[in-house]
C-alpha cells in the first residue's frame, strides 16, 4: 500500500508540475498595437464640453459628430465626419450652428445626431440632406434606438432629468427626476426588452429604470468617492457596466464596475498622477462582453482592453496634448476606434484639432490555458488533498 500511495503521489505531482509548466510557457506577453492617428479638422471647438461621439457601422466604417468653429462668424457649428476610402481619411461637412451632444446609427446605418441648437434637436440624414426635429427645450441629451428602430432620448436642462421617445404620433416626453445641479453628462441604454436604463448624477450617482410606466431610481453604491464618471453600457444579459474616477492624495484611478445581478463588482484599471475634471473616458463592450476603455492621462491618449485575464494598457497618442472626453467604438473585429481633440501649436486654445485614432489590430485574447488557471489550481489542490489522504490512510492501516 505504501509503494502504491507513493507512486500515486509521484505521478500526481509530476502531472501538476507539467500543467504549471505548460501554463507559464503559454502565458502571453502583450505587445502594444500600432495606432493610425490623423487630424480630421483643424477647427474643432476648444471650449465647452467638447463632446465628439464616434460610431462604427455594420460595414466597419467610422464617423464622428463634433462641435466645430466658424472663425469668421465666431460661431459654434455642428459638424459631421465620415470615413472616405478614396481620401484615406474622414471627410467633413457642416450641418448647422450649435453644439453636439450625442450620435447613434439607425437600423439603416444612417447617422442620427443630437445637438443643442435652439433647443435639443434630433437631426437625421435622409440620403439627400439633413432633417431637423425639436425634441424639447433641454440643453444636453443622449440617444438610443429600440428593437423597432424608434429613437429614445434622455436629456437634462441641468435641473430636471427627462425622457423622450418617438413613435408615429410624434415625441412623448416625461420627467424622470428633479435635482439641483445635474451635470451635462448621462448615459442611456435599452436592453433586449427595450427597457431603458439612464445613468446620471443628482449629485449622487443614480440609475433610473422604467418598470410598468414607473421610474425606479436607485443610488449606485460603489466603495469609493467618485470624482468623475464615464458612460454606461449594457452587456448581453442586460446588466450595466460603467467606469468612474477615484481621486485620492492627488492620484487618479480609473475604476471599472459591473452589476452581476446581486451587487456591483469593481476593479482597478489604471492609476496615474494627473486628473482632468469632467467625463473620464469611454467604455465599450465587445462580443464577449469584455470591456475596452479610452481615456486621457494628463495630455496622453490611452487605451485599456481586457484580454480575459488582465488589462492590456496601451499608449495611443503623444505628439500633441490630447484633450478629453475621448470616445471609443469597436468594430466587428474588436478593433478600437477613438475620437478625441488635440491642441494646435500656437492656436491660443480656442480651436483644436478633431482627431481620429484606430488600432491596426484588436487587443489579443488570453490563451485558453491562462483563462483556465483558476480551474487548474482548484483541481491541483483537490488532487493533492486526495493524495495526502491516501498516504495518511495507508500509514494508519499499517499501524493497526
């Protein structure tokens, strides 16, 4: 019995060592992807919030909506840029006076822009020109489409959070919440059942959902003092994910949080010394529900992608001082596309470059063996425990 137990123990330990050796030899080292970065427009507005949402259509074609600057008339302009393969870049066009707040694509891949221009305007492209509809008198809004292609808008005038939806009979608006100083930044997402989720501050971080024609408003309880919040997205199960900033002792930390059905799970993405107020970055989920984040670290544009085992942090752009907020979209190949602004040397700070960055490849996924590490360790622990028990039982039997 002693020889059998010893042989079993030896074989088991050899198997465990072989598994661990295979794991460490297969553990990937992530090289930084190369990025293609170009200036889209030298007349992006350098004052105000600087919202510049980016979307990628079903053909992986990117487009950006942003606020431009008419130097001659000293006017803010709503502008739109779309990738032009013959130019090898994005071509731009002026839409109207005002400022951009959000953009999304309808079911036909057409861009739809929300902008402030004599009220909150819903601007659609009809293949020949731009059409305008006034939603309400709000100053800032975000946009999403339901499964039937109908638009939904969450918006604010800095005091009231409102919600609007459009059907064949027109726009229907309702009040979600009242506050005292609601920032001009919020997120709207619809789940697979077209249930809306609205993330905003009042001043605590709030999540509002619509159930049976009643808005349920919950405080998002996170284990940190929040200094800034990014956007919210829903995963394939309808659970919300978001990013926020924790600022302690002059160190900023980007945190990633997701609701697992019972509580908020948080983890650290990256810490850095410099902090800029306002929206901290942009979050997107890929087809595996893995998070990807763009953000500005001081004056450097950065990207963080989850591999399945760890965060792959990459420097995207350092040539000129970058300014947030940045926006991130993923194409069907998991390749990240980012829009942001950059300072013009000697430009005086009013006009900025509108910038576009795209990675040459997606962030690599962790190897299956690396993802299976927790299971391997658990199996190893169980096996070792079983071997020890066999050896111990053999020794007790010999004593009797």
